[in-house]
C-alpha cells in the first residue's frame, strides 16, 4: 500500500461526514464516453472521436440550438440523440460505483454527481444528488415529474434511433420513437430531466450537494475535470470549511492527496483500506 493510499484511507476512516463527488471519468470505465477528447486522441472509426466537434454545443447541447438543428439538419439530430442514449442504455456499474455504494452503507456519505447515467443508483447508492439531472427521468417544462424510464426502455429507444438515422423522414420517426421520453402528453410537453449548456443546475440537488460539501470532513473527487462550473466549486467549498480533499484520477489534480489511477481500480482499494479493521 502506498503512503498516499494509507493517508487517504485514514482520512476517510476518521471522517464523520463524507462527500463523494463524481464526474464523467468514473462512468468512462462503464463504456460511457466522456465526450471531452479531441479527434487526434482517437484512431480508426471511433464514433466518439471529437464529439463536440461533430456536434457543436451551440447547435446540439442547448434547447434553442437543438430545436433549430432539428429543422435544418434532422438526420444529425437523430444521430446526436442516438450517440448520447446508446452508451448509457448499455452501461452497467463498475467496481468504483459498487465501492461507493458500500462506503455509503458503512459511513455517513453523500454522493454528488455530474453524471446523468443512474449508475450510482444501479449499484445500490441511495443518497445521490444529480447536479445535471437524469436521462431516465421525464418531467414537464416546469420540472414536475411525469415518469421514470428504466434501462431496458432506454435501450429500446436507442435501437429504434439506430434504425431511424439510416432511413427516411428522420425527425417525425424520431419523435414517435422517443414519445415517452420527449413529446406531448396530457400534461403538455414532457422532456428528459437534463441540464443542457446554459441551464441552471438541478434543484434541490445543487443546494443539497453544496450544503453536504460545506459540512463534510472529507471529499473524495473521482473522475472530475474540475473545469465545469459551478459544480467545480464543491471541492473548494469543502476545503474552505476545513475538509480534506482526496482526488482519484489518472492525471494530476489539485487536492490534498492525489491517488493516481483509474476509478475502477483505485476506489475499491481506498474503500477497502478505509474500512478494514486491520488498517
């Protein structure tokens, strides 16, 4: 066991309140692309290469831009939605998600995530604050809940979109295929409970997540780029109130302790060391 892991385990073991703050990096090991890589970072026919180069944010990741693109380039909109849904529908929790769930069972732990994939809940976590919403939740325009989809339903939608993107009349057929996820119902327009670029973070999740960060003794940051605001304020809020910050990431990051490596490898090691009676 490295000195860094031993020190981090002691911090987690002695903490009264823990926040686990997760980003795209933890879900990448479940097969969900982070969508941050540049084209030159990929090779071959990788469909995730340069995602935001292929689908510019202003055209596909804001509600006004998406509506405009549906009129002007419908086939690309279908392709965009398929590329977002399909990996999430196929994803399963990895060892990092399961380790965090176990930690929550043994210690007072709040999970605050930027991810929309529901993998923490699938691994058994309960106290999860989803800053960017959930791809499985369907709400009205004023965020009132309509229904929740399961992963099998999402998978069926993704498979329909795969067929539609290669056929005729893509937008009408897409709207029919996703009608339980995005469309019109007896309560008016319903849509996925997602935060797109320029939107405010989900409430009450953001308020609860920030309060947990300000009150914790230890914040474990896993797979976060640290550049997405205001979510990136959470480690700073924790540290300014006296908490120790542990970062798990392959790349160096600003934290009290940096544990180098993948989320799926290092997170179970940290949790096991922190909860072991022999430590």
